[in-house]
C-alpha cells in the first residue's frame, strides 16, 4: 500500500520526539492509519546540533522549499515556537496545499482567526491537540467527546512549571527564587520563566479552551491574571492550617451574567482532585450539564507526552478525520460574532485569602474589619499567631473572607493598604472549595 508522506518543520525537543515516534513505531502507527506514514523531510535552521534520534542522510534540511514544493507531502508537523516566523511558515504551508499539525499555543491564541480563516479558504485543516496540556487529550474531549453537553465550567492547572514550583514550596518550604532555580536545573523552567510564572502561558491556553467550550472570542491578554511570584512559603503554611493547598488555577465559568475568565494563585481544598495534582503535572476539571464533572490529569509538557499528542493529530489528519472535524467545528473566525459575552471581572464573586503585615498593637484587626465591612465583605476566620520580639513589631494577619465581588475586594484593599498600621507586601488569593 502506498505510504502517506509527511514532514516536520522544527527539529527541537518536540520535533525530535515526533521523529522518534514516527521512525520507531511505524508498524503500530500504520495499524491506525491503514497505511504507513513515511517521514520524508525534516526542516530546521540548525543542521549540526546533537539530537537523541538517528535520521537517514538527506532527511534533514534547512530549505523549507523542499517541503513547500513537494506535492506528495500532504501533512506537515510544524513545531516552531513563538509568533514569527511560525505564523508566516504556517501560512506558506497552508497555501502550498499542506494540512498542518501544531503545538504552538501562543500562535493560536494570537493569530487563530487569521490562520483558521485562511485554512478554510484553502480547504486545509489545522490540528492542535498538543497546544494545551501536552499529552492530555483535552482538545478532543471538549470539541468531540463532550459535544452533547453545554460545558458549564472549566477549572484547570495548565502550567506544569508553576505547579512544580508551588509543590516544592509547599512540600520543602523553599522560597520562590530558590524553587525557580531548581525548576530551571531540572529542565521544567526556561532561562526566562516569565511566561510560565506570571500566568501568561495559562491564560493563552485558557483562551483556547474557552473558545472550544463556549465559543468565546477573547484576546488572552484581556484575561485577568496574577502570577505566582508573590506567593511565599508563609502562605503555604497558613493555607495548610485552613485545609487548603495553593495552585495556579485557570478558570472559565459560564453563568447567566456571562463567561467568567481568570488565572490566579488559588487556595484549593485538600482532598479534592485538583489539590492532589503534584509536581509538573497538568489537570483539567470540566463540568457538563449532562455528564457532570469529568477530570483529566497528566504531563502537560515534555518531549514525549507532547509528541504523543502531535502524532495522534497527524494520524487523524492523514486518515481524514481531522478534515471533517475542522470543517464542522468552524473554529476561530473573524467572520462571525462570539455567542457568549464576557462578564465584567469586577463583578465576579469569590471567597478570598488575605495576608497583611501589620503593627502588633490592639485595634488593627478592628480597623481592617471595618474597611472590609464598608464594602459588604464579612470575615469567615482569622489567624494571628504570637510572634517573636525580633520581628520589629510587625506581625502577619491572615483573614479568610466570605463571598464578595472582585471589585469590592479591590476597593477595600486599596484603602486598607494605605493604613499607617499596614505595611507593604499584602497578599490576596482566591479560594476554591
């Protein structure tokens, strides 16, 4: 039987993993495709870097035209990071008659409408399972398996780097800077980990999931997000006293007032599945009106988990399933309006964990409680331990609130932080029971 000829553009960590699967598991893959997948070209700008896969001589090239100009190559795995030249290369691949498989969530979050509209115009498809949560098949689950449901909510840990850092801080008592350095040493964090730790990576992935689940057309930069760089081991200890752990949680919640979206460090109740996700793992809890709650957990990054999702998409593309799915879903388009409106972030309700550094004197709690009360925010519980004299008369005051709106909490804290008895370094985190 004639083979299906495919190519890889980008031969870094993920591209190498994809090549390994294609070259080492050809017989198994052929059982799923009905014919062999033949890797005929790999394109990369670096032809000499050592890689942990052996490819035949002549397979690796730095000349993209050898893919673009080959009509027998019908499907291409594009695993280049960033926005450019990734965007330009994808457009060229589509225009040369290739279906594309990608793992680049930043590209889709930024240029999804342009790329998907162009693919539809050309009768081509874009597959992107690996763009969110690595080896977890969440894209297929939401866009195919759960389509009998109205998705009501998504609560997710979408960044393994942040989850590793928070896990280490909780279990080892390490401070933030030391734990980031350990994540970098283990290869979980980049030399510049900003996109992971400031919530941007999770927000990009949440924007993709919100579009799949709710049809939301949202720029990921507009999603309210708070990073983990202000979280301290002190907060881990207090959270544990309350019965919680701390996770960087990405939330999409559909309510009558609209769609709530936010990413922030959140206290998650011990004993719940999300609280038990440790290390560099991802997890997604989806609630549908028919199926109820379903939970997905696995490695959200790394060479082989991500390559697993890429090759699964490549198989669907070659078989022809992806063309049907892509055409039917009609994702990301500048030609139609979003079916759901976003809720004003200031009106999103929640419970909150607050930690203040305050003067150790009578009446401070009453002052703070009074200002919270002015915004109709009531206190559920308080922790204030005795401290040693060497703390200079400044003590931590920890408050857990009842339900209040984000806007009310923001107004209250703006006033509280100006009190003479309150020192810099106040912390606010959402609470999820």
